[in-house]
């Protein structure tokens, strides 16, 4: 784990808010909980801080392999970075694991620094499935149950409060959750969730994130709304459910909910004003976004496209929580592209983004951005200082 704080100091930025309290707060504000998805390579500290700045409530780390994390200090330092001197987003560390011992041990190591731990049961990549990680776990419901049960008892033995609603006000409250895909035969998903939850009055997981695609559905196909509707109807009364998939803008979600009523009226021409034929999903608690947040970290603040200001916020965060240059440039490229909403206005043209990609140093990147923004501002207040 990387942090700039001395051992023994009392660090005011360590997590003290139970994630379920954040779910409650969103609900009492009459809105969905907003989450940044786990994204290998991308959902690192500077990016998490950027989306947090724009109202994202809970931020997932990229999937971290529990086995490596347990055995290797370098893996711990590079895979989990938290901020001890600035805004510390409410962070959920996601692990890839297929072993109760490995998951519970990794969770024990990470628990002081994060609000909760999550198990990836959705990664469809062949290398992961070959090692019974990610989506392969959707065929191993008892194993998943054993992993979350052992993790919960290990955290409890370490002194963390893992009693869910009972500990919602505890400063030492920690959550255990899972992120899943669905099966082609939805009855298998029902069995999976029922097994993993266990006793609904003392469930094994704090909440569930559902990515309503099967292991083999490409991300270009729309999410399975019928599956989402059925699963939230059945399990929503038992625990909070987040949906992951196709959260592109708040104005163009493919379903409706009373938790969208409190949103400001969107001014976009693209916003749907015709009577809705979309399914009403009343028992959904939150929205998790991956690709669209990458392209527009200000999505949950109601921006339909990425504002320049969000690029500035990201650059400021990256100055304090560095990323490799190529990775940071990729982020900027995503933010300056046409994004995932219906409004395809981009901050930079394709040609300008290609030029940005050619930058070989931070000085080149900042100079280039200053230059193009100056041109776009008509030579006005183009110069901006990042730091
Ligand atoms: C670049 C990238 C990396 C991802 N890495 C992870 C990961 O580490 N763990 C995980 O559970 N899902 C991962 N996913 C899946 C997303 O969390 C999410 O479930 C999926 O992209 C659907 O959401 P979207 O339509 O908002 O993109 C990743 C997706 C992308 C695009």
C-alpha cells in the first residue's frame, strides 16, 4: 500500500464512514448512489479523486490479484494507493481470488486503508477464467459464499465492524461485497445470489453489483434489462443492488426509477421528453459506470459531456498522485473524445487527440493542451497552469 503518512500518526484521511451509510445518504436525498467501476489500469487514485470531485459516492480500485497482494510488497505498493494528504474518496478495493484464505488475508491487509472489499465474479477474460477467477466464479456459488464468509469473519477477528446495518455508524465499519455477471439461464443467477446471500436476515454480503450481461455478451450489446428487473425485484428488498453497464448519461438511462425524479431538468436536446416506454426498476439502489466515466468524470454531476474543467481537475490530481505518462495521456484522450452520451461534441478533434498521443513528456502535454485551448478560446484566456 502506498501512502505518504508516517506509521503511528493518526491519519484523518483513513476511512471512517461505513459504505452502507453512503447508500442511506443517497436514498434519503432521493437519488441513486453513484459508483465508479473497477477498471484494470484506469481506476487508480488520481482518477478516483477526479470522479469523487464530481459527486461519485463510492470508487472501486482496479481488480487486484489477492494472491500477489498477499505475497509481494511491490504488488501492494503499486496496486493500492490511497491519499493521506488530500481528498480520500470512499474506496472499495476489488480483489480477484478463488480462495477463502487468500481473499480473507488480502482483505485483512487492505482493511485499514479502504472502506470495503469486493470480489470480482465478472471478469470474462480467458486467462482469468482459466484460473477460476472472475466470471468463472459464477459457476462456483458455494466457493464464493465461503470466500465472503471467511473474509467477513477474518475482518471481524481483526476488530473491524462488519455487522452491516448494525454497524452503519461505526468508524470501524467495513463492507464485503461481490460484483457479478448473469447466466444465460437466469435461474442459475438466482441460485447463485441466494447461496451467496445466505440468511437474508444476516446476509453474507453488504450489497451486490450486477453487470447484466453474460460472460460471453460483448460490451457493445445492451445490458439485459429483463434480467435486471427480475433480479432487483427479487433481491432488492434483501440488500442494496448496484447496476453496472450502459450508465452513459443520467438523462439517457435505459430504465426509469423514482430515484431519478430529483435530478435537475437536463437541457440536452438528446434528453428524452417522450412518454417513457422504459422499464421501471424501483428496487435498484445505485449506478456504477466504467467507460462513460472514463470519458466524462463529471457524469454524475449531471454533465452530459466532459468539461475542460474536469481535465484540469484530473491534471491537478495526477500531479500529486502520479500515473505513468502514457496512461495519463490515455485518460486525457478519453476525456477529450466524443464519449458515450448522445451529445458527441468532443473537446479535441481526432487529429488533435492523435497529436496529443505523440507527446513524449509532461511539458509537451501541458504545452500542447494550453496551445489548443488558446486556439479554441479565440486567443483569449488560453493559458492555464496545472499544479
Ligand atoms: C478498461 C476496463 C477495465 C475493467 N476492469 C474491471 C475490473 O478490474 N473488475 C471488474 O469487475 N470489472 C472490470 N471492468 C468491467 C466494468 O467494471 C463494467 O462492469 C463494464 O465495463 C460495464 O460497464 P460500462 O458499460 O459502464 O462500461 C472493466 C471495464 C473496462 C472498460
